C-alpha cells in the first residue's frame, strides 16, 4: 500500500525476476511463480514506484511486518533408519510381537506414512524424529520383515521412499512352532536297557527341527531331569529313586524356538522305545531239593546228583546257586 496514488504499474521483482503487478491507486500486489532455477533461501524482492507527479519513491526491499518467504526445493533425506522388535531377541519376531522402525530426517518433515510387513504402521513423533510400529499377525509372511517409509518436508518436497535400514539392522518373522524328531529313551540297566531299577539312570535324547532355547524343560517319571545339549541336539537324564512309581516311565518335553514359538509338548518316543521301572525284589516259591538216589531221594551218596527246584515270582536273570 502506498501513501498516495502511484503510477500504474509499479515495477516489482521477486527472486530477481519481474513479477506480474495488479492493482490501482494505493493498493497493489505482485505475483510470480518460482522455478527450479531460483536459488534456495530467503526470497528477495524489490518494489520501484512513482507518484502521479513522477516523484520516485525509495526502492522497497523488505516487508513492514517482518514476513519473509524461504524457497526450499531440496527433498528431505533420512539420516538414521533402524528396525527392531520387542521380542527378547530384538532381531526376531513372532505373532503379536511389535516391530518398530525408528528414523531421523535431515530436516523437519510432515507426518510420514509407513508400512511394516506390507501393512500400514502407526507413526508417532515430530520434527525430525519418528517411530513406525506394528504388531505382527498370523497372516504375515515369514522371513525378513520389509518396510516402506514415505515422507515430505514442510514445503512438501517429497523424499525418496526408504525401504532399507542404515546400519544393517533387520528383523526376521517366524510364526512356525518347532517340532521334535528322533525322540528315544534308554536306561543304563546292565541287563536290559528297556528296564530300570532304583539307582538306574534314564537318558532321553531328542532332536529339534530348528534351534531351540536353552534348555528345554524335561521331566522323567514326573520329576525334573538334567538337560544338556545345544542347538538342535539335546539329552535329558534322571536317576530313578525309590519314591518313583513302578511301571512304564512317563516323560514330558517342553520347548520353544529362538523366537519364542511354543512347540507342542512331547510325551512319546518316535522309535517306540520305553522304560519299565521295577523296584520290587523277586521272591521264590515252590522250593524243593531232591537227589537221584535209587532208594531214597532224601538221601545221597557219592556220585549221586542233588537237584534244587524253585519258582520265582517274576521272570528273572539266570540265577546262581551253590
């Protein structure tokens, strides 16, 4: 606005290039569309004007209210991008685990949009610091978790979509429960490895189809067993005690993979092996002694044969006799 009527039109440049001026009398406006050849930064302007008597006004190059316009034609970039999960191992994720992508922009940006695993993520943050987060579900594909980040600065310059981390972080999604194979049980009984008495040690060996957390939880005969091994190969041992119940020895194996997927509890061998626990001593019945003496079987002379016959309460190993 001028203090008096000025000649039509005033001469105006914006960013060093002539602007289109409209108005009349004391009220005027000048407009120009910026181009890629304009320089970034505060946009300069100049207003030259004459009153109707051709008195020249002092060239104006600044606003009276302190307003400025800054030209920004540089797209923003991301300077830090990392992905992690809230799993106890933050490079792995199972169903219901939350996967987060944290990122920092080179300048303040508008609220970005993000996908994790191909599905929209919830984005929080402000300025140049942001986090995208999403809980994994059963419908997600297993393997490396992909993501996309789309963003623009406050002027709406669009940054190049980002789909990879800076620094190499990654999260692998695993929704498949582990399984066991080659499950077998033996006893160190000296007569029969399918039998056990008090003091005999039972060993349960098993192999998983993937690495499982250390250690699996194993019971033998209803009591905790000592577990050794690593990765996919494991064994569990327990010594039978007088308080254990006689009969077929039961066992349980509980296990998780490294992601925390729970395997189905295993209670049977894969090779039909099994152990019978027997803590009861055998007894003898129908014990008789006789000789082959021709006259009296209750008597014997030199060279007569004496025989002891007996019946046991259960099948026994070959006994010794004197």
